[in-house]
């Protein structure tokens, strides 16, 4: 390989995540297109690899990508593109990078597939009152079925936001015989009809849905948007699911409602902060199901993100349009 004419690539991110996103077979395929530098860097140690950073034309990244600060960019004098095998780029994308014209591409849409599959599965289990029955069956050691079950037929499922994950979730749930209602002020009535959903107010969604699944990005206007007044509208036996960002829900107010309403269930895969305080009341409520942020890509799903970014790299090298480029304007409305 003539390394003088072939672009140079550097891997950046948490070492364990890099191995999952870019396993050896995929790295061999990438090496057919670019010259791969032998070292890796992350947000903590990048200053120890300045000579390598100066050589890099592109960065193949995942979780743990260093922030594109003016200091970083000054060292990365040849950098033209970052391909991020993970979801949100808000942890490293900066105005300085966009102003310099650095291309940033993210596997957010493929990560949305994993989150949507998880959310849809939890929705179906919730419509069967799985969480309540699993708890009461163990506690009472009985086979009684005394809790009303909505079932999936003609049940009402509410989705908060129709971003990439919300749309994927709606697509999966459209296979069920249920009524999909959505709150998203950025979606038109025509756009909603095309997706087979109906737009409603946030209050109406919480009032009518058997299950509410939250997919809103964390923006200044969405921080704490789900309050006690909304949660109090949930119908008896309803379930709240959050796979978006913990701070979208006012946690203190949610705890008050969950304490007063043992009939409702909260399935929370995200909290704020993560990990939560070990003494958080959420650990002690019987009507709360907590998981450690597992809805996003895991296992081979992470390699899938790496392969999507390899496809973006190939397009970039050929001068073709990228399918998953993130612009500064887009970032203002993304998680």
C-alpha cells in the first residue's frame, strides 16, 4: 500500500467499545481503504498521541471520542472527517468543528433500531401487564389473574416525540392492532398520517394511553417536561417507559406520583444522573423497573454501527454524499 497517497485513519474511543464497534475482520476491510495508525486514543489520553493525531485525515470513533475543542483541532491539523459508531454526537461535536468544515457522521439511526426494538418489546409486555403480574405472582405465590390487562388489540399507545427512535418504534408497533397517538410539535398532520399515527396534545396523550413511551431528545425546552401534573393523568394500570434521556422527566415529581399511584408502572432504562444515587427512592418502589441503559446498541448491534460508519467512510473517500452526516442545524433538535 502506498501510504503517501492513501488517507490515514485513527481509532478513537473507549478501548473496549472500539473492539466491539470495529472488530478485527472489519478493521481489515477498513485497512483496504485507508492507512490505519497502530495506536488508539480516547477522551482521557489523546494529548499523549499528538504525533498520530497530526497525521489523521479521518477518525473512526465510538463512545469515548474526545471533544473537538479548538485545542484538539489545532493538533488534528489534517482532520477532515469523524465517523462515529454510536448515537448522539453532542458529547464531542463543537461549533469549532463545524466552522472548520469537519464532516461528522453518526450511526444514530442504526442505534435507533436497537432502542426501538427494545421499546416496542416493553410496550407489548406492558400491554399484557407483565411487570405487575411478575411482581404479584412472586409476592403472593398464586396464579390469580386479578389485574385488568389492556392487551394489544385496540389498546392505545402514546409516543412522546417522533425522532429517529420514535419513528422506528411507531413502525414496529404499526404491526399491532393498536391505536398509536403521538405528541410532537415538529410533525405536521400530513406527516403523522403518512406514519399511521395521530397527533394529540401532551396532556391528551397521558390521559388516553395505556402505555406511554418517551423518545424526546434532551433539549432546553424538553428538560423536565414530564411533570407530576402529566403523570397524574395516567389511567389506572398504565405504564410509563423512558428510553430517551432521564432528565426529560422531572424525577422528584415522578417519585411523588409513583408513591401515590402504586397502580401505575414505570419502566426506566435512563435516569439523571447515571448511575443514580444508591439511595434513590426509585430503587425501592415496587412499581418501578430499572435497567442500566441497555436499550441502545449492545453486543453485535455495536458492530452493526461500526459497519454503517465504514460505509460512510467509503462514500467519503469516493466523494459521494453521506447518508448519516450530522450538521450544526440538525444538532439543535437531536438528542
